[in-house]
C-alpha cells in the first residue's frame, strides 16, 4: 500500500515537471536552446561544473543575447 502511494506520488511529480518543461519550451520558442539546456541537464556533474565555471559566456540567438548563467539559474 505504501509502495503504491509512493509510486503514485512520483508519477504525479513527473507529470507536473513535464508540464513545466513544455511551458518553458513554449516560452523559449527556440529548439536549439532547448536542446542545449536538455543536454546540460542530463550531462554528468563534472561536465555541468565546466559549463557553470564558463557561465559568463554570452550565447547569441537570432533575437537577443542570453547570459547562460541567468538562463540556467534565473534569479
């Protein structure tokens, strides 16, 4: 019974996160940026640390410049 409740709760959290991800994708409206963020999220911690240390780099998009650090860690 407890296992079933735990599993149900996890499934609800996953669904909620997936909805949040889709909402962010719609707001960003740039598949390339979304893919880069996805790759960062699924990268090993060591790789993430390298990107975080270089996070002052500015990405250039078609419409604007986005600072990587503020994009990944909004204030």
